[in-house]
């Protein structure tokens, strides 16, 4: 189980402390999807970045089972992020000198998988997201939806326990976005990962098992949402 316990994150602006996330406690179970909703500036990206160990909490901790992983040193935290966590950003800047297959294989190669095995796994993942025929193309010829599917395959290549996705379809039209979400939810379920999404789109959140609302960095208790964990 991956948990945030009493997590706060503030930013220091001159003498003023600006709270972006306030005392958030939440658990992400394997195989389940959780969506965070809230208006712009409500703390969704901050929550995902702190949870994914890209940014340290100012209070509280992030735990993987009985380990406080946010308290690890830089090297251990990077290694854990690489092997255990996946992150799909709103848009993913791919390395144009590499093919989609090589882009997807990189995190596996970085974590010590032999190159040939990593490229094979990348090819299988690209097939599972419907990009079999694009695996060796020039990435600059890919559409936005195809790039997001490459980003999803890349986030999953090390079979992570938790996959984070920050507004993963915000840059796509709604039909392409729906297809990308099908791939993201299906792929996360297949590897048994917990999926954690940020979105301001209710139709995206409706696909998740749990929908939680943020306002001013705090979880908003709503009847029928917090408590049962279901929308
Ligand atoms: N690097 C930063 N420096 C200062 N303030 C930040 C930084 N990142 C986010 N914030 C502030 O934290 C709050 C939450 O932002 P964010 O998590 O990006 O919200 P959302 O993703 O819901 O739009 C906002 O008030 C924002 O201005
Ligand atoms: Mg955001």
C-alpha cells in the first residue's frame, strides 16, 4: 500500500509561507484508480509531485508499506522512483534522436535491464498501447495522442507499483483523450499498479474507483465521496 500521511507542502515567497497542500492523508491500493479533482491552483500537481517523490513534503511523509520513502536519501529515492513509480505528464518531451521503442526502453536500461531485453519489453508495451507499427518511426511524426501513449508505455516499462498521471489528456481532443484513458486504465490494471490521476474534468474522474476533491490544498469532505471512497 502506498500512503501519504499528514502531508503538507508550502512555498516560501519572501517572508510569506504559501500553503499548496495541507495535511493530506490518503492511501492508494494496488489495482485501484484514484482521481483528484479541483480547480486550477487547488494543489493537484503539488500532491502528485510530492507523492511521486519529485518534490519533498514540508510536513508528513510518503510511505511504501512500512517504509517512509520520502525520508530516503537522494540516490535511494531516485532508484525507488525509477523502479517503483511511473509518471505521465500533461505532455512528454521525447528525445527526438531516439525512436519510440528506445524512449520507452530507457527507464528499463537505466535500472539495469540488458538493452536487448529492455527493447523487447518496450516493443511489447508499444503493441499493447496500439503503437506496434510506430515503434521505430521518427518520434517527430507522432500525433499528440500517439505521444501520450508512448509516455504511458514508458511510465509502465519497469512495472511500477504506482502510476501518476497529471492531467494526461488535457492537451488532447476529447475522442483522442478517451482512447488514451482507455489505454492508461487498462495498462495500469494489467500490471496491478495503483493509478493516481489529477484532472479538472469530471468525465475523466468518473472512470476512477475513488474521486477526491481538493480545495486550497485540502481534501474536501463530501458526503458519499470521502468516507465510502466512492463517487
Ligand atoms: N514552484 C512553486 N513555487 C511557488 N508556488 C507554487 C509552485 N508550484 C505551485 N505553487 C502554488 O501552489 C498552489 C497549488 O498549485 P498546483 O499544485 O500547481 O495546483 P493545480 O495543479 O491544482 O493547478 C498554487 O497556489 C500555486 O501557485
Ligand atoms: Mg496542475
